[in-house]
C-alpha cells in the first residue's frame, strides 16, 4: 500500500487508525517516522515519505515518534491473511526464529536459500530479515524498559541483543533516547517487580467483539492447561526457552495481557502467539464490509460487528485436540484432552490460579499406548497417526508452514476428513478463508437464514465471502445459543 501515495496521504490527513501497521509515514524535516493516525499536525505532503515497515524507516535513518509510538501499533493484517513466502517469513520472524536460529534457520524452515529470502523481503518491505528482527528486538527492549524494573543488562539479553553495546546503540538510534532516558520518560503505570512477570496492553483495530472469541476459548478450555478466572482467559504456554502463563482480559480498546515467563527471552514470541490466538491483527472493517454484501449475513454483521476467529497458541496442540473432538460434544473433547494432560503433560506451578500442566508435546505422546485411550479404535488410530506425523516432521503446522501442503498432508492421514482439515486450517494454520461446510452447527445456522444447507450448495454460495469465509463461519455459529458464543459470567 505504501506505493499508493494518494491513498496514504488521505489516511494520514484523516488520522485513520485503520491503516496503522499497514504502512509508516516518515517526515524528512524532522527525521521521525510515525503511524498514520499520529495526533500531531500532518506535515506538508512534499515532506512525507512512506515505508512498508518500521525496519525500512529505521534503515532510512528515521527514528520512532515519541508521541504516537509507531512500534506499538497493531501488525499488518496481511501477514495472517496471506500464505506466500513473505507472509510466512514475517510470521516466523515475529515468533523469534531469526534471533534463535539466524537467517539460515529462517530459510531452512521456508525451504528457500537465505539469498532468496533476503531479496523478496527487501523487494516488498524495504528491509531484510536481520533488519526486521532488529526492529522487533527494539520494540521488545522498549517494552521491558518501560514496564519492568529489570537492570538494563538483563533487558538487553532478554530482548535478543548479542551485547550491551548493540542494545544501547539500537535503542538510541530507533528512539533517540538512551535506555535510562526511555525509562525515565515512561508513563506511570503498573510495573513488574518480580523477574519474568509483565503487564502490557495488546492493541487491535476496532471494532472487536469479544463474545465468541473469549467464549470459544473458555468453553473449550482443557482443564489444567486453560481456565477462565476473574474475567480473564488464562493458559500455559510451551515456549522455546521455557514456559509461561498468560492471562488475557478484554477491554474496549485493548487486551490486558499479564505474562509470567520462566525466561524473558520468550517475551516477543509469547506476545506473537497471544496476538495470533486472539486474531488481533485482523482488519475488521475489510472483513465486515465484504460480508455485509450478502443480504443474509448483513444483519448478523450489523448486530455484532468485529468478530474474530479464535485461534490457538500452539498448532500441534490444536491438531491433537481437533482429533479428540471428532464427533463428540465439547465436554467430551475437554475430558479426553484433560486425561492426556494429566498423564503426559509437564507440570507447572501457578500460584495465581488453577493451571497445572503444559499440553503434552507430540514427542511426549508418541509412546502412549493406544488402548489406554477411552475412545473408538478408529479414532485412536487417527490420533496416533497424527502424533507420529507431527513427531517425525511429515506434518508441519507451524506459523511458517505452507498451508496448501499442510492441508494435503493432513488429508492423506487415515481418519482425517474435510471437517478436521478445515478446523485445523482455520484455527491452527490461521487461514482466514478456511470453511467447514459439513459442520452441523453451520448448516443449521445457514438453513435458519435461508442460505443453502447442503455442503455442495453452501460451498457455491460461500464464494462471495472469500477470502473471509472463516469469519463468515463465526457469524453463522453465533446464531446458536451455545456457550462458545458468550463471555463467561464468572
């Protein structure tokens, strides 16, 4: 979008927050870059430059605005929407792959050479993977500086910097302040005094309807791994350097996020997982405007706009849970998953609630005896097949996975039908166009609205909802009075 000068100018002049994260505006007379909705008086058009990423603006020599804090804006929705190489790379970079495995590790996960990755990212985003990862490290550092009392040396390494010197240089270059000055200017607010504990705000594009989003997560919560407590969805997180516990509370203009981590190096990845799980980088205006074009869906959208797709913090976990949930009630699926957790999950300590375990990894489940599972023999075989494919790498469902390839590999496994494939594509792979036409609840909702109720006819009708069919599913499911569609009252 940054190449469409006229459109960018209109967004800046109207201070349109919908475009925050889509592009960044830099001002040549001040050397500062901002988000489009920055509250300062817009500069003259001839003094503006537009960049597709914060990293590109930083590489061009601009520093972040101290007022609008462009690094804290929602991410671009296209990285979740798109399935191409650049989008997959951006999801992996957000998850911290470059900091953990370097550019060669990023390239290996994507199946391309480092040179190809560099070329494509530079062509579209104006910056290579190292610069994009550096921009993310700067954002993580600012967050730790402003919300904790940790010593600067600990913050430097927790944010992913290789040295104190590079930490200091980057913070000065990006924010035009020394780390201690940045902490001194921080707004008053809650600060974590216990190492590893953070309180922060997760931004999103409005509107956001929390009912089905948090209702779904709470209603399907696996005992010991997830819970709804004191108005917050809480769950354990299995992270690269350790584990964490997160509590997420919806507010009108942000999500309150309380993170307890055993290793602060997991901060950026944990935030990225929470944002993906809650679909916080979505563009609800684009989604809802297209769905409103269907007369049958328009009343549903108008009644409760801004529905998100409840996703997952761990794709492998969700694939296992999807198999456990085949042809059984929500309560039965939770019971099956809870038994696996107690038998094979890693215990964790949760002094603030009732969380007890991490969800077991595929490797931990690989040796389980199928006959110990209280489910039909065919589903036991399906579960063990999925676990084996995840363990040996035949099936890869990470944020950088090729969605089409993952769908094909899922469909090739015994016992995995179209419903399971599309549920995993929707919630684990994050495909905004995933669609479950055989789902009984969806078909009942469609029939009640006068839409075609047979799978084939519903697929044909759904072509007008593309590429947002996963969101249409949320609006249709919401017509039923089911716990997944309501915020818990306790």
